[in-house]
């Protein structure tokens, strides 16, 4: 099966990135990680890329807090294109992508979010779910569009909220599911890609 070239963007600890790399390494996921990019110089996700021998780069984000400067976003597009990336995987990337990326990779940017969207977009969704007295929350993989944690939903997993849950315990259980759900969704993209481009089984 021809491997799907992916690029991963993240700002933080990179546990989803690690889960994806582990599935690739074990042969379960027919993807090839071409590049990891972070807007945070010392983000652990960059260390994970180094650990797995994946090309990685720090992209200084510029003067805005919640998005990239347009010229920098153009630079990001070029980096991903030069690396031959077909699917952009957001794994804890804390900036909103705008037109340069959305136009360059239409329906080819996905995100994982720790709630059952459309409920609780934004920050610390597990805390939002606790405050709202929900009994169930979860995680969602969705296409990225111009709005925060919006875009067409691709898959969801539910997590029961227990009476003694703390924000930490709940977030930890959500992340365990994220690490299964994200590679599973990427595997579907891999199948579609391999059907589209063809190729021999050992590629
Ligand atoms: C995850 O909880 C994901 O849902 C959210 O950001 C977090 C990233 O965690 N978008 P990690 O860096 O992959 O550990």
C-alpha cells in the first residue's frame, strides 16, 4: 500500500503525535511522517519527532497570539508542500489556521478536539464539560475550517464522566481514546490515498 505522506503541527506535549508515530512504526498505519512543525521552540512534540527520526522545524509565529502572520503561514504552506505532505494533522496546535493553509490544503487538514463537538469548542473542554455537569464527553476528529473547532466531523468517541472525576483524571481518559481514534481516522485517509495513487503492496 502506498504510504500517505503526513505533516503534523503541534504546540505542546505531543502525545497524539507519539501515538501516530508508534502506529506507523508497528506497521498498523500506512502513513509516512514527513515533517513536524511547532510554533513553540521548546515544545516536547519536537523532541518526539527527533526521537522517531522525523524531520522537524520550529516556525517562529510572529507578532499575533492566536494565529500566524500571513507571510509566516505562507512559509508553512511551502514547508509542507516541499515535504510532499498530503494530509496535515493538527495535534495540539494552538493557532487558528487562515486562508493560506486552508486554500493550499482543502479538506486535507484535520484536528482532534477533547469534547463531543459541537459541544465545548475552545480551551480546556474537559473542564467545560465538568462545569456543565455533563455525564458524557469525549473526543472528536474533524476537518479544519476557518472557525475554531468547527468543520465537518469525521469521528467521535464517548467517555463517561465519573462522579469523582477531576479535570486531570477526565482529561487523561479522553487522551487514551484520542490516541486510538486519531490513528484510526488517519488510517481511513491512508486507504483512500492508496486507492487514488495505486502502487505495489510493499511501497
Ligand atoms: C489534545 O487533547 C487534543 O484534543 C487537543 O490538544 C491536545 C493535544 O495533546 N487539540 P497532545 O499534545 O497530543 O498530548
